[in-house]
C-alpha cells in the first residue's frame, strides 16, 4: 500500500504563489512516477503535470505556461508543486497521484491518490 497526503493549499490573491506538498508513506516514492491533478466544483478533474521516478523528467499541461513547477525529494518521500502567478481560474482542489507504470495525463493511469488540498485564488 502507498498513502499520499497533500498539504500547502490556502487562500491567496491573484498573482500570488504557493508550494503544495505530497508526502508518501508505506513505500518509497522513488518507485513511482507522480502526477498532479486539480478539480473545480462542477468541472472534470484535469491533469496539471507529472514527474518521473528520478525527478529528471517533467511533463505539463498546456495551461501551465511556465507558471507551475513540479519537483521531488526522494530522500524525504515528498513531491512538490510550486504554483506561481496564480489566477482565479486556478481555484480548485489539487490532488497528487502515483503511477505504477508511465507518465500520463490520464487519471486512469494512476493507482494511488491523496485526499487533496484546496487552493483558492481571489481577484
């Protein structure tokens, strides 16, 4: 079993930044490619980005446009999502997930999910 717990969300003004964390337990996170997703009320869950097992490769959704950065510290079993230049449309619950296979933008490729952390961006 792998457990994932997100933290770091909160209320920020447009243009602000946050660093979200995803702490893994049960097994070392270095065994998994990790992804970040988000979901706003009434909308489908959407892919944000992903990072390879070693942390040397990343893959982002088009809407990120350089504003978000994924990193990982395998010694701490933790994956991070830094979100900069936040916009009101970034408001959502942000989830981390672990893949047993490959990097993917599809939620079906991820076997383990955290409970999410709320990010709210005011105008």
